């Protein structure tokens, strides 16, 4: 089924297979045995001899055979970036993040129109986000969302002016990683390709809330008589309590920032 312009609304399995053919040859420089001159740098590398050079059919359009290097892949990326379905999908996620778990369709579709109209603009997402946050729907749905563990911890670290580099063998970094993993929101650890849920009920569960509080308490606990944050202990940097109202910060204040 297609739209008024004759293009399909979505995709089918055949499109997935054809797109995979378009990206054959796109690889990384990893010292592959088939390419004696291949450096082991991990950067992008196009292997022309791996590319399927024959005709493809993607989302209702034929890609001719023997196109120039990388063109099949670039054509796919342009086609997806300009597709109305992409605009609706991304804008629904943005509205869910900024407005509510089930954002009004009116703002989703109006944001998608801006996304689609400016698909080649360098400030495309800026225009879309500005439209969302200035909308009536955004103004009328205050308080619908809560911070997920990642946003809560980032808020805490900003409030505390925390400066920590996560590295192997570092006690503070290892503790931070262990505590954060227990929140269930550790970056890049969600198995399915759809990303962590952005639904309020998921993050209001006991485990996520308690484990988030634990890492907040670790950030502000007494490290010594000067109340130094664990990550500041090596620098001997005293905590400046004058920056926050009420003296020593409380986790519920940090979590709301």
C-alpha cells in the first residue's frame, strides 16, 4: 500500500534484503586477510570487490546496476532520510521524550511535517525540537514524564560538578559502573534494537528507583570529614555547600535538577 505520491508507507522483508545488498562492501579496516594492504585501524573502508554491483529495488524504486562507489548506500540513506515514515517515526519518539508517553497525534504530525520539509537542512532537528517545545501540547502536559536513571545521574553529577573519567582499574570508576549497571539503564546494554523504553511506568518500578537512589547517595556521601565526593577524594577538593540551599545536598534535590 502506498501514499498519494506512489511511494510505500512502510517496508517489507524484500526491502530489508535489497538494502543489505546496497551496503555490501561497506566495512572497516581490520587487517582482513583478503586485502593484503588493509591496515588494522578500525576506520571505515569500502571494499569494491565485495559490493553487489547488480540492480536493486528499494522502497518502490530501482537502483541501476554498476553505480559508482558508495552510491547505492548513499542513495538508501537519502531515501530513508527523506521518507515520510522516517519523519513520523523519529518525531513520535521526540514527542514521547519531551511531552508524554502517548503524545497527541496533532503535535507528532506537525513536527513530522517540519522534519520532512527540512530533511536536508543542517539545523533540521533544531527546528523540530523548537516546534515541539513551543507547542501548546508541550505547555499543557507538564509533569507527564520522569527522568530515567541516566538523566537523573547526569543531573546529580552536574549539580555536584563531578568530574570523573571511567577507566579500567580505577576504584571510583568501577564503583560508579557497578552502581549504574544496577539501575537497569546502563548505556548500550539494551538487547533489542528499539532502545530503552521511554515509558514512565517502566522507570517507576522498585528496582530502578532504589538503585538510582543508591548511586545518588554514593555521589553525595561523606568521604571524609570535609564531605568530599568519592570522585574528588584524590584531588582533596572540599565540597562547597554554599552553592546549594540548605547546606549539604540531598538526593531528592539533586534528582530534580
